[in-house]
């Protein structure tokens, strides 16, 4: 069984890399963001809470994130393992998580803040089927129209420069203590996320195929 955590700022490509790991290792992708979007689309009480925070450019509360992750992991449908995306979000959550689950590796995808900003400002979302696009890497065949269902492509409410910079500052402040904890346990793999998607994936797989040497967490 393989149990991985994948980390990185929004726009670093961790969702894509998580899906590639799912295919390579027959894992279950547990994406906190996807779970939140499902609740928003289905207009649940949790979805309403999340939607209010998103529209205000705020991060979701730690309590809400913990609730979602615990509920999802209790389903135990991850026979071959999982790749957890979007959790933990601070050191106390990481410590709590390690008390209940062992982790094989923490994949940290590194992308400079200016690149992240450019990528996020280029994101678009289908208003009907929810498919993600990026005007830099994954353009629709027809401008503003989803290739799959023909729905209108929209920009997420929280994908504006002010909200993105606020999230990034918060992310970096909270992420360092988490990575420090995981580095103490020699779990971290650092990968350059500015490379092509296939190169990032092959780099990750190469690291996962061999034990991490003490003090070796860089690509």
C-alpha cells in the first residue's frame, strides 16, 4: 500500500501530478478541493460555508478541512493506497494526521510565486460540467466555450490578483512548519514544478522507486 501527501501552492500542478500517480500506482486521489466543489455544486450546508469563504477570497477554516478529510479517509476505499491533496494545512494538523496514519512520502512541488500568479489568473472553469482549463497550457478549441459540453467558461471568483496573493502569503507561512516536520522524518521529495508535466511525473516516480536517503529531499 502506498500513502502519499502531495503539496504545493495552487497552480503548481499538484492536481495533475496526483492523477498521474493514481494511474501509475492504482491509488485513490483524495482532493479536498474537489470535495468542496462537490458540496458547492450540490448546495449542501457545507457547500454554502465554503462558497462564502471563496467569494471573500478567504481560506476554508481548519476545522472544516479536518472534518472533510477524516470523513473521507473513514470510507476505506483506498485498497492500494491514496494520494492526499490539500491537507494538512498547518503543523498541528500534520502532527495529528501522523498519529493516525503512516506516510510513505510527501511530494512537494515547488513553483515560484510569480509563476503561480500567472497560472491562476489564466485558469477557467466550465460553468456546466466543471472541467478545468488554463489559457496558457490547456486552451479550449473555441474561446470561452467548453470542448466537452459547450458550457460557458468562467473565471473562479477567487482567481483575482488580490485574493491569490493573500492565499499565497498564507500558504507559504503555514507550509514551512509542515515541511519542517516532514523533513525531520525524512519524508519530503522536492520537485521543480516549472518543468513539463511528464518530466515532473517521471522525477516523482524515480524518487518513489527508491528509499529516501538521509538529508536528500531535492531533485
